[in-house]
C-alpha cells in the first residue's frame, strides 16, 4: 500500500520513572510519535501525569509528543501542555460543552502552534463531530473505554473508522485517523484497511519481547 502508517506507542502502561528511556528506545526502534496519555482522575478514574512530566519528557526525548488530554475542562489546560512541548493536542468531544467550546478548543490549539485533534469515546457516534472535521488535523477514535490499558478492541469501532474515511474522501478533508485501544498485530490489519493512519499501541508494544519487530510489523501490516 502507498500510504505511510504512523506508530504512536502510548506512555501507558510504562511507569513514569522509565518514560524517558522507554521513549528513546521506541524512537530508535522506528516509532513515529510518543502518545502521551494525560488522565486527571476526573474525566476518567485513573490519573497519570501532568504538564511537568511532559516537559521533562519532551526535553529529553527528541520526538513528536502526541498529547491526548483525558481531562475535564481541557481548554483551561491547553496552554500548559503546549508550553510543555506538545506537538499535537487532542481533546475529547465529551469533555467540551457544546459546539462553541469545541471550536474554541480547536482554534486555541492551532493558535498555540500545535496540531489539533478531536477524540470520541466508544459510545459517541461520528455524526456529532461531523461539523468539526474540516478544522481538525487528527480524529482519535477510542476503540476501548478511555482510562485503562490492556482492554480488548471494541469491534464497533471499525464502522466509525470507515465512516470517517468516507467523509474525508468525499469532502477532501485532510485529517489523520488515529485509533487507540486494543491495537496489536491481530487487530491492526482491519483498522488500517478501513482508513486508519495512526496506530496508538500500548500494552502490545510495552510487553513485547521484540519491540522493533512489532513496530515494523504494524507499519507494514497491509503491505
């Protein structure tokens, strides 16, 4: 296939103390982005790390920081994560309070010099974000419930990926389709075949005995 598949290993489930070395290793082994899972303990039950840790990570790991904000009131925190070194900032549609807040978040992310992403949970249909698709750089489809690593891929996510790809092709949109949750060498093929561009991989890479080989496999899954 002609298009390049980007691999974005997740910071979850790596312990915070190991993140710098883990991030460096992943980039050496061919990963494209580091997917930073930011959870505040409110929007989802778990809490991970904040902009202070992201700042250390971005300074010590020379790579694209793909920041996924699973937080309440994300607009108030955008400047903190942009200043800390985020290259991409993705916010959840469900954390925003309506159309105006969503547009404001996308505009603010762009003003801060980052690429803007919009994410939807498994129960949220693509239809509710259709009006925002011309303005975003990334659409992140959650293929598990956000907040816990190691969950099984939700097959209903496949129809969302296909719908987004159809809308992109029909309207000439330029956003990337990113998929997060349950991605491994068994599930990636279907995801990529339906139009996904970026694979967020957590447990599969972290627990792999040969991370470089798995990354290569995922990059060429449908070649």
